């Protein structure tokens, strides 16, 4: 009897990523990337953010198209709800970053994924942003992410996928660790 | 002064290499800045014992022969062990001889020391991977009133300033110091990033027995998936005690130690910790379970008789709402212990062999950018056993063979005879 194993395909090119890691370890300056977005106020609490280009590997890059994200506040904050709130964009960013990580790690470890879904919740006391209680922070008190993954793997292997994706996630790092932020005018 | 080979450092690695060279009749000298086993004598804390049981204390042609093969040597016993070895192999050690510069020369290499200049054809760097405490740059933001110690300057809880203690790092060192400082009656917080959790004993046998038997310690540097990462994994959370107890974040929490995430920043006297603590603990729990799975599989496949049945340990219990910030003054932190690792000191090494991070580029101890130069010690130099004393046996055997062949080729080229 012969065993045939179907090659794992999660649509992630891990060979290219590993190649990039090797190449960039040799040329560390090429690893310096700058990500950019530009935002325009569109009345009320509504704004549109455009994402077009970024730099890295020693050159400028353009996305295949300009991506536009709308943000607003909901009606219960007396706004018009023309887009997701900025904090919801953060949740979206975290969930999509972790999901990309799950796919990449699964590909690398030879695990075929069938479905990956997640729900994410950020808990916040709005007395902070309303300036009503100086003891309350503006941002999330806590974020909970719940993954549901169907894959050819044991429960422990799936747990390990999710853990490794957090370990390598840019957005997870951004939300769990402080970052120096400078905001200037003009 | 001329010799064929200079060995720098008279710790376990340098002495083991000396024995291998003597076996091969290779003329050499061992240069030692202080005394034999200097770091063990002067740069370790009072209560420290080896992580490995006595049966794992082996050097080439030398092994522990006491009546407690399952025990763990305290530092004075380690010093005696290494001292007796130096005497037994009659190692040509020059103590009190610090190397100040190494450069290339017409003969091969020139080694300048506080006791004169040596010229040699081959060179073995065996000064150890732990010459300097590695302290993160954010230490510069620590308020001046707070005392800072490293595992090289720490001796015992009584020597610490008044007040609470923040231990940064959860390697073997970090958890051992957090454990003993908390037991002394202080309030301890430990900042935990990536770490390795291991039980002291599993199914009635020491974890090193399992790692040895199942082949974990024999995994080679050139078979490891991501060597740079593997070499930087912190030492496992283990302690050698007469009662063979385990130490981990759960045991520390039971003592009352507060567990917080990795230290990320210190600003205006406020230390901030990562919110990623739960994931670091999950990774360590999963990794421990994978190792135990491997041990169980090995035991089953070999049919070996192990008295106790397989078991899995309680997951690390992470506080539901871990502290993210500590105001160092308001919370009366008197001391920060930097258990953030060690690094070698190569400030005297004037050879083009360091990478951009100041680490030696080598292939299992062979430095191809400086033919005839070898490095010993450190994590996973050649195998996972290289991190421990017993690793010197095989590492020095293989590298001495390489060195011997190098000298033969070198002599051959110089004589233009082949």
C-alpha cells in the first residue's frame, strides 16, 4: 500500500517569504519599510483615508489600486454612521493580521486549512473619551479574539498556529506594546 | 613567545579542549584572565546550582564520581570539579593573563596579553558566552534612586536595597532569583516575555534524562529549523535543588510573585509591560507539551519500563487582568534585576569575524572567516547539549579533529610539500 499526500495549499507562498527573510538578513537596510495613509475630513466625524503607496526594499511601491477607508461615529454618538468607527478599524486590522498569520504559519507547517473565522471584541468604557472620568483610559480595556479553525490538524496544532501567528503579528505587537507617536501640524 | 595553539579561557570548555589537544600532542597554552573556572568563582550568585544532574557533569575523560548522581552541584562543587580536572589533565594554564588583542600575523594569529605576546597557528575562543550581562537600552530610563543588579553582581536577597523588586526576564535565572527573593520576604514582580517551561521531573525521571534518551540533546545545529532563533531561546525554567522541585510561573504565583508581561518601556518613572503575556505563556505550555509528547512516544516505541504514566501539567495560569504599568516610585520598587541574558565580550578580537550584531559568524564552532580559529560554548554551538557542561565532550572532540586537520594542511602548505 502506498500513501499519497496531497500538497498543502493555503494560497501563501512561504518559499518566497523564507527567501525574503534570508535576503533581508544579509541586507538589513532593505528591511526598513514605511507604511503610509492620508486622511481627509469630510464633515462631522466623517473622514476618508486613502492608502496608495509605501516604501521598502530600498524603493517606492504602489498598491495595485488606491484603497479608501471611511470612518465615522454611530448615531448614538449623534453622528451619521457613514463608516465604521476608528476603533473598529483597529479590531479589523488585528483580526486580519492574525488571520494572515494563521494562513502563513499553517502553510509553513504543512497544515491544510479549510476555514478560518474569528470574532473580535474590544471592551471600552466611553467615560474615558468623553472626558468624564480621568481614571478611565480612552482605549480598550481589553480585546478578546475567538478563532474557529477547520484544518487537518490536532487541537494542539491549531492552538500552536494561533499562538505563533500572535507572536509574529505586527498589529498584535502594536496594540499590546507602547509605540512612540509624534503628531505635528503643518 | 610561540606555540601552535592558543586556547583563551580556562573554564570547562577551554580545559576540555586543552585535554583534546594534549591527546593529539598539539603544543598549546591556555590563557586565563583570572583563575581556573573564574566566572563560576566570581560571577555567580550564592545559591546557584547547576541545571543538569550530576550524572550529566562530564568532561573529556572525567566524570562525576560522587554518591549522588541525581543531585545538582552547587557552585563551590562546580569549581572543585573543574579545578580537579585542570590538575588531572595537567593543563598548561597561565592564570592572571588577560587577552587584550587578537589579530592576524605572518604565522597565523598574534595574541597580545597582559603577560606578553603569543604567536600561534590556531586559536580557540573558550572565554564563554556569558562574560557580560546583556541589559536592554531602556535601562537608561530607570530613575537613579532605583538600584540595578545583574545576575553577575547579585549574590543574595540580603544584599538588595529596601523595597520591592522587579525581576526582568523569565529564563532559569529570572525565575530562580524571583523565587528566592520572594521567599526572603520581599515583594517581587517578574516581567515575562518568551520563555521555556519544563518540569524538573517527568514520569519519575529527571527531564534531562528524557531529553538525553529521546535524542533532544543530540539535535545538531545544522538540523535546526531556525538556528539564529534557536540560539537565542532563553534557558529553561528549571532549578537544581535537593528536593528536585519544579519552578515555573505557576509556582511563583503561588508564592505571591506578581506576573506581568515583557517590559516594553520606562517613561517618567513608569514601567510599561506588554499585553501579550497570555500568548507567551500559551506558546511555552504548548512547547512543553510537544516535548513531553516526544518523550512519551520515545518511551512507547522503545518499550522502556517507566513506572509512572504520562501526564500533562496544568496550563500556566495567567492573571485575567495583568498589570500593564507600574509606577516605580509609588509602588516602592527599590531594585531592578536584569535577568535578560548574557553576551560574550569580543572587544579585544580584531578579526573580521563578527556579524552586524557583534556575534561571531561560525558553523558549529568553525570560523571560516579566520581559518584555524574556533569558538566554544554558547547555546546550540553544535548540538542542544552544547549549552551544558556535558556538551564539551563531543564539541571539543569534533573541533579538535577539525583543528588537527587544519594544522596538518597548514604545515603542508607552508612546507610546499604537497
